[in-house]
C-alpha cells in the first residue's frame, strides 16, 4: 500500500511558512515531504522562491519526516559537484531521511547564468553524467572526472552520510522514463499514468520506489477554489514543452488566456468533497505508485490539514 506525503511549494511560500506547513503535515498524518527546487516561481502571483537547501536545513530540525527534492536540476545552474555537497549535508542533517529527486529542469530556472538551454536529448545526457558525478562524490572518495559535460578535479566531500543517498529520476515521457529505469534508485512522475509506471518497472526499475504528486485546492466554496487555482497555477494546464522552454515568469503570464476555468474544473480537485480528494489519490495507488504527495494551493492551510487528517487520509489504503 502507498504512503501519502505533503508537497511543499517553494514557488508560493517563504521559508517560515514552509517549515510551519511541514509541522502541520506531520501532525496531520502525512508520512513524507517533497519540496520543490526553483530559482523563479512560475508566475509573479505565486510570489516566492527561497533557496531549497537552506529550507531543508530548517526542516531537518522541525520534523522527523523523510524529505526529498522534487525535483533538483543538477546540470546547468548548479554544477553537480556543488549539488553533491548540498545533498551530503542534507542527508547528514536528516540522519538518512533524505532522497534526491532530479530531472532535466526548466529554462525558467536554469537560464539565469546566461548559459545556452540545451534540447531535451542533450539535457538527458547531461543529467545521466551529473548523477554519476554526484554518486561518486557521495562516497567520500576523491574524485577527478573529465566527462562530456563536466569536469571535476581533486574533489572530496568530507561530510558525508553513512549510507548512500537514493537518487530518484523524474520522467514524463518514454525516453525520460527509460533513463529513470536505467540510472535511478526510484522514479518520479506527476500523472497517474499506468503505462509509464509499467515501462519503468519492466525497463529496469523493478520494485524500486515510484512516487507521484498532485495539487488540490481545499475550501468551502468550490468556485472560489477554481478561481484560486486559475490565478496561481494555470501553468500546470499548459500543453507540450512550454513548461521546459519558457525562460521568464512573464512568459507564462502571457499564456494565461490559453487556460480557462473550465480546464481547472476538469483537471484539479477543488472544494471540500472528501470523496473527490480520496478518488484523486487512489488513482495513483491503483496505477502502482508507492508514494503519493499532495499540495494545497489555497490559503487555508490549517483547514486543509485538518480536513485531510479527519476526512481524507483515514479513507486511503496505507
């Protein structure tokens, strides 16, 4: 049976709020935490973007839950050797409760140093090499690496965890899913897509951890919830590769007219009907996910956690 976790949104909340949400999540019965790793929010209305590694340090003292980035792009904005040090310290501070989630990233976050944003195939090759570099450094050995994309010279991490840090790979299509099956310790995807889960498991993933996540908007007024989602997270309804190639929050704002409130009603659980919330999470369980994370978009965080503690989580298979 799957575990259910809470997804902390660095795009929408500052550090203190994220830490308080983590505390409420643990008290409500959630079993794990995801946290996003962004340089920019998707749009200015979301309004935040704290440095994830600082927040993880605070979380390590505030809660006893497992923590995972969902997801870090260790290829362009931050060199994998530096990511490895952040990962090692996070794992030590959480006493082994940290997993690294990685993906090929978005231009929105990764273009900020002026580097060229590579096409998807190159980004996957870069990610594979970055994972190799990170794994070697996490052993505590001295690493010299001259690869296709990265150079590391005489690098050694002195503060390392006792056990290897699992690295889960995000994938939303067949090629990325194949990469996850080949090099990952687990698989991350945001849709309850049974075909992708089957491909991952048959392609080499086997019984490794499969994690997924979804966003909801809890509130007494369903239509107000729909408007909230449409105002803050319309970007999730944009088709194709726009999420990966647009480089500025204002570009996403220019595309808001493409997303209607009807699209939100169709695709996002809004309101306080417990059965709808339960059904959305069960869909992940029914398609073979081991962990399912949920994020509350609306402002009533305390109400959301009380609602899930009393009406939603007790109905879910665990």
